[in-house]
C-alpha cells in the first residue's frame, strides 16, 4: 500500500523555513583566538655552564684520539660541538662561549661530563614568576608554568608536552591528583572535534532544591547569573594592578562571557560609559565606602560581592535595594570554614568566594597551612553532610595557575574558580619579589595596549576551555556542572600511598 504524503500547508511551510533559519543561526560556544605575540622574549629557563679548563683538557684528549681523522671537516665539526646535539656548543667559540638560548635542558652534557658541565636556572627567568611558578624542587627542574601560560596566552592553543617525560608521577599540591581519563573503557564524548556538545556553562548564585508555591507563584526563586566558563578573573589589589591590566581584564571577560571581580571605586566614571556597560561582566567588590553609589551599582550589576568583614553593614542595605541580586561573600579559606558558612547561610547568601593565598595555601596561616585542594575537599564534604551544598555556589581561588588545576579544583568541590597571578603571567608583567598574597605581592611598573592584553587573556581562557573540554570528553561527561565534587573521577596520591602501605603491612603480617 502506498502511503499518501500529506501536502504541507503554507503555514507549515513557513514554520519549517523559520525552524531551519533558527537552526542555521545556532552557533556552538567558541572563544575566538588570535595570535598575540609576546611583548618581551621569554628567556630560556636553562643556563648551561662549562668549566673552561675542563673543556680544554677534554678537547686535547679528543684531538689526540682522533688525530689524522680531524683532517675531515665533519670530524672537526663533531668534536667542537660535542656533547650537545642542539648546537649550544656549535658557535664560533664552541663550548667556550655557549649559545645558551639553544639549550633545551636535556641534561645530556651533565650526564656525560659532570666534571665540567652544569645546567643552572637562568637568573633572568626568575623575574617572570615566584617560587610557586618556578619551584626550587630539582625534580621539577624542566617544568615551567611560566612558559606554558605564555604559550597559551600567545596562541590560544593547547600545549603538547610530556614526550619522554622522566620525572615523578606525583608531587605536592595539585600534582597529587590524577584525573580519570579512561576514554578506552567509557564511550567518549567527542566535544573537542565537534560530534557532541560539552557544556562549560555555570550558574553562580542560589539554586533552591525545591520549588514551593504561594498563591500559584513560586515563593523561592533562584538568584543566579550564568558564566560561559567556570573561570573568573579575580580581584587584583592596586600593588598588582594598573590601568592596562584592568582594561585588558574588562574586555577579555566581555569577549568570553565570564565575570571579573573589581572594586567599583577603581572604575573610571569619567569615561562616560553607560553604567550597564561598565557593570557588564563585573562582580563589584563592595565596601561600605560605596554606599553613596550603592543604588546605581545595584541597579546595573548582575551580581555583587563583599568581604566577610563588611557583611553586617552591607547585607541588609543590598537586600533592601535589590532583593533578587545574588550576593557572594569573600572569606579567607581556612580549615573548618564550613561552620562559619553554615552560620552565614541563615541570611540569604547565594555563594561564597573562598580565597587561599596565591600559592594555594590556607590564608594567613604559618603553621602547617593546608593546600586549597584539601580545604575544598573538607568544606565540600561538610556542606554535603549538612544538605547545604547544592543550593549555593563556591568560588575558589588561590594557586590556580594551569589549565589542569581548573577541573581538579572542581572535582574537589568548587563550582567556579578565579584566577589571579595567572593573569599577570599571561600579560607578561614582571614580579617584584615573592607574590604570596595580595598584601605582599608587587609587580614592576609597566604599560601595554589593553587590546593586546585582552587578546592574551582571551587566548589563555580559550586554551583552558579547550583543555577542560578535553578532560570532560575523556571522562564521558557532557556538562562541567556534573563534575563538581565528583571525587570518583580522580585518584589521590595520598590515598593510594596509604592503601599501598596498608597492603604492605598486611602482607608483612601474613
Ligand atoms: S642540557 Fe642538553 S641542550 Fe642544554 S647544553 Fe646540555 S646537552 Fe645541550
């Protein structure tokens, strides 16, 4: 029997055309990158040194050994360039004046000739970061977060590293977490190359667990804003900030569709921009000094924040002007913070920004400070036990300097992370001494084009976004929100060690 095909009515045809147009307009979220060349050359992290007498003795020995063969050019060339195959010793004066910029840090010279070859850290490289960015740990000698962030900010691409890696497989801090990348045993979600969409959208604010109604209307509503990526730009104090940095952050946040945290007093009101443009993508960090402008700010901002010290003064004022605006309270991240958070939740707080110091350590704690990962795990668990976790947002900051730190922080319990010193490194600002906390850190005075800065930061987040998608796709996840607190997606070195030692004890006992 031949099925009769119904002739489409003009109305239906019109609808189909409209649907097709809407579909064609659909665009997958993508951060547009553009090459943003480094404004200053990143110095080579390696600094090979050769003891001249040792080298001369070695050359004499080699000359005597090869003797007649040295009449051939290739023998002479090989003799003078050894032991480096990367041309460090191939200049006019050979190893007596090494071409240090060519060194890759392979350590072959040190292994072959420890008596006269040495590879140190380039002292110039030190100014690009502090001990957290350039750790002294000799096992991480070749690791350079500065070079990685610089590459990401320049190109917006994913750096490919790890070939021939000979270092340890676990370390301190974030390096003690291994993410689950078992795409072989799990159907992969191919988000990077386009078969499936993986969402990195996050909601910042309060999400009620249940909908309750009063007179047919929902009595409790969500108070949330959405960011396209779970990465915010953290507030940088005046000693780590300037106009070029501020403008770069503002434009980058706008381009990406995320937020930056800034003091309203730092906004140049004389620029005569519309308030809605000024506050777009900004989380104003309010103080009591902003009281005069509070109504204007609350009219235009989508979300606000303030420090815990200002809570009693500001909370009721904000709620009386705008009861629906999400409020984020900034609190120094310390052990046992969950008790404090629970008390604050008696007021209608929508989220907390828990900040560790720039090295990821418990804030203002000198005696055995915990790392942010442990603080997050503890706080998340405490709030889950109390049944309070799902309603609020936790923004975590401090010590997040590489792309891999974002999913790791989310696995440990953060909804969103905020970056700080990574902004400075991406913009090639030079540190003036250690930069452990907002109070202590300083940068050398510097000016650059905000367009260039905005592109560098956009590229950085584009690269981190691509790496986040890569991780989610390998985990078989379609939404970054589902990763929050999912510790089953990671292995923790400390736990594995405990397990292994436990096994050893059992075996010895048997
Ligand atoms: S470390 Fe490797 S690249 Fe650097 S000088 Fe030595 S041999 Fe050459």
